[in-house]
C-alpha cells in the first residue's frame, strides 16, 4: 500500500475515536493534560495493536470476526454511553451547578472499553492486510500515530463545545447520547437494521 492509501485508511479508522474523543471532551468540560494523554495514548495504541493482531490471525477467524465485530463494538459503546447519559440526567435532576462529570471516560475500565470499542474495525483491517500480503508494522504504526493526534484534536473540540453550551450535566448527557448514536450507527453500517 502507498503512504497516501495508508494515511487515508488511518483517518477513516480514527473517525470513531474522534467522535468518542469529542464526546469525552464535552463530558469532562475542562480536560487536563493527563486526559489528553490517556485518551490519545490508549486510542493510538489500540489502533496500532488491533491491525497487528488481525494480521496475525489471518484467515483462520475472519468469517467469525466479521459476523460479530459490530455487535461487540455496539455493546461496549452502548454501555459507556448509557453510563454517561444516566450520569448527565442525574446531574440535571439535582440541578448541580457546573458539576464535574461522575463518569471519567479516560480512567480505568471506561478507557479500556472505549479503546477496544473504537478499534474493533482496525482488527478487520489487519485481517484484510494479511489477505493482501501487505506488511503490517509500518502501516499499523502510522494508523496508531494518526489516531492519537486525531483523538487529541477531538478532546480539544469537545472541551470547546462544552465551554460554549454545556451547563448542569448537559455536556455529559450529550456525550453519552453521542456514544449511543455511534453504537447504533455501527449496526446500521453492518445492515442489522
């Protein structure tokens, strides 16, 4: 594959991570440098690792992964999105003024779940690259680096949007609902409905 083709592939694979990063930046409202680093590093690492894993799996489990990858991503994004939306609703119900979100998407199991959910499609790309006989290490590294940069930009955009329009839990609610929409869109793209 040419550098330009891998670059476009990396940008396309990073769009889910970008959307989740915007939602996370909105939910955090005032992300600190550690939030940027954790989210960018985790998303970048998983976008790097998943194509490598997929490449090594090769053809042996391709059909199984293709039939279930969208359901796995749907469940993971739906779970985190639901938690964020419920937390935002609680904040709105209690009329907390400028409340900090109770769900930190950049910490612990939330970070792991989001990282896996946004990189499942990269696993399928790795399988495809194995079929094409394309070497993986350089391509996977470029995908991870581009995803990390796009993720940081998404967190910044989310922070900007939260500062403009979010009060009393609205940002967290919108962020959670965005993740739920992304989860449903994954099923739509796989023609479940």
